[in-house]
């Protein structure tokens, strides 16, 4: 039996691609009838995604195709540039998929899975007559917020300038009022207005949503989605937490040295400060962090990255080891040598998994939030960019499994921050997150257990994944077309020419209506076809359908006029 082909189009950012590929592996491990091809779009000058995709093991069921690079137009705003980059890739995606479905060794094209920011690719999926599922790398609550903001824009004409005048919003997917200061910067910025409108509008065209979250974590949001006017009637599959738990090795510091140092520390005594692949701070803010760490007296591991040139979208880099001290207050490294380590890139998953870690000062990227929950480590929230302010609000105010350092700090895409977070505020966050008897720690430990059980048989994410696989597999079902006349079959054949469904052309046999019940049941059992047929055919034709259904992509059976 040929496999069902699923095309993935992730957004070209490290966190999005890693999540998409981990989800692809999850699907394949669940059902070996699936074959997944991931089409990788590249940002100019960003190479982190190459490192990860090249590390994947070779598999007959998972294929990576790098799309041709498209250059960003110079001297244009980031939002329009992003839109132009994604639009420029549509012909490339169409060409690659066309090549895939014409190769005899490939399976039947069943579905597209596109990133939440790549919904423009739904147009391409429609050309191939297959459904599109949106892979949402943020939480369910943020999905609900996205639909709510689109409704406000369309129904009430609430644009970014009006949002800035509001104090808070009543959003169905949140139990509490959402402060406008917790909204993503792109929602409040005219520069990103067109990009966000395209993103929101694209969500409305999806056939369903796959979310990297789990029902036990966001029960209110999951239940509210069904009554929200935006996604009502569309399936939602919270199948997380989808995590890459494999050890990573890169950077200038040997990760083994970090783990060995942690081995010598007491349980839950170390705070880990790490702010994501794009997170960095200017010299003034670094000084405040250093003072807070030293004043707290806490054991620590601090992933300190060098900012890229201001205004660029390049990633932060590691300081040279000989130059690390120049970015810190004089004597800081010497005074804290016994209680901490300042490093560049750090193996986040390995560190969070270590029993010595008692708290995590984080930017609240959704992948980091899920990793922290999975390993039972409380977060001290310090969001920087994208939807991280919303994630931080949900974590601290909705779910009560995090503490606050600063919920409304912004340093969007390596731009200037909106304010300086003082050392005393950071110190309070460090002390709070390391509180061994606090309610936050207890709640995180409870949620950690749920995050592991939900992935196992009997868990909600396990069940949602099963439903999703069933949905995808049904897209490759046999379609039986029964027509009275040659003209009818000719007309419909033009409409069906790009469909991925296996199909068989048959004649309406009026004299064999009495065979309806037994043969309909047999066809349903053998082929998984869920349909209501007005007319049914003889046993000899039915046997042809059943025996051939799984072997051919297209089946043409010459019909006869037997009236």
C-alpha cells in the first residue's frame, strides 16, 4: 500500500522549524503509512536551521528539501519584507509538490501542514485539492487571541492605534482580562500591520489546527475555542508537548563541563538564565543582571550572548572566551567563580533536565515554556519579542506556574529596549523562582507529571494525535464517481484532475440497487470510505474496487451504458 504524502512548510525561524520537524517525527512514529516532506525556507544570513536539519537521521519516511533562497528587498520595513519573502516562495513550493506527486514511488498527496505564519501556502494546497492544517507553535490561548484580534479588526475596525488606547481586552481563550501591554509588538505596530492581517486572514482559510500544547495545561482555552466565532467548527488537535529532547553539542563551551559542574550542586539550588536563540542585552542591562545575581547569592548558570548589530535580524553570537569579562562588571567573574558559570550558548534541555536546576529566568518562548514545564522547573518570566509577552502573562497570571521579572519588557528583533529592568527587580524574581516551598513550584511539578502522561496511551494528546492521523489518512481514500452520461463524467474529470484522491469511474447500474446494503458495508470496511452512494454496482466490479484501491493512485474503469 502506498503511503499518504504530507507536505510540511515551516516558518524559517529556529524554534518553528525544530517544532515542525519534531512533530513530523511524532507523526511518522505513530503511523508508518505516512510519508512527510519538509520544505525549508531560508532567511538570508541565518544558518541555525541548517545545523538542525543536517543533524536529522536519514529516513524513508521523512525528507527535507531546501527551497531556493529568495533575497529580501533592501531598505524595506520588516513586515512587508517578510510577506514578500513568503509570497516569493509559493511558485517554488508548487513546483516541488508537483514533482513529488508525479513520481511513482511517492504516495498519494493527502494534506499540507503549514506554519501559523505560512498560511499564504494554503493557496498552493488548494491548487492540489488537498486540505491544509495549520501547525501552531504557540499555545491554544494565543490561537484564540489571534482570532479575537482579527474579529476586532474586521467587525469593530480596531487597528493598532486604537489598541494602544485600550487598557485590556476580554478574550474568550483567556480566563482573565488581557492587558494590552501583554499583546505582541507586531499587533501594536503599523510596520507589521499588513503582515498580521495576512496571518489572521490565513487562519480563517485553514481546515484545522495542530497546536503544540496539551489540554491539561490549557483546558480553558481548548474548551473556549469551540464557541469562538473564528475557529468554530474547525478541528483543533492539541498534541503537545512536542519537544526535542536530544542532547545538543555546539558553541564555545563544552556542555559536559556545565553538566559536571551541576553534578556538584545541591538539588533545586541553581537558577538558569537563558533568553533564546535571538535573546541578548545591551551593556547597561547586562550590568543590572550581574548585580542581581551577585546580590541574590544564588548559584547560577548564565547564557550570555553578544548582541548583533542594532536593527539587523541576525542572531546573537558568543563572546570570545578571552573577552567575556569585558561585558561584565569588573571582578564579577572572580567574585562568583565558586557559585556560578557564565557561558555562551548552552544546552538548554540538558540543563533544565538536571536535578540541580531550581529556576529558569526565561524569555518565555513557547518551546522554552514547554521544556520548563516538562522538567518541572518554575520560570521567572522576562519576555523580549514576538508573542513572548502574551506567553509570560498566561504563565504568571493565568496558569500560576511562573513568577514575574518583567512582563512588559520589549526588545523587538534586536532593537532598543523599551526600558531598563533594574537589579532589584531581577533579584526578586530570582529569589522567588528558587523558593522551594512556594505554590508555583508545587503547581509546576504537578503539571510536569501531566505533560508526560498526556503523551502516553490514554492521555489527551495521544488521543488527539490518533484523530489527526485518521483525518490525514482519510484524505487519500478512494473516491468512486458514478455518472449517467459521458458528458457528466467529462465535465467532472476536469475539476478532479489535480485531486489527490484515488478514483474509479463507474456506471450507474439501475438494475442493481438491491445490492446497496451489503456492498456499501464491504466497501466501507475495506477502503475506509465514508460516503453515501445513490447507486451501487455488481459484485464483480466491487471486487475490482476493493482489490485495486490500495495499489494505484489513479484507477480508470471504462464504464458501459447498460440502461
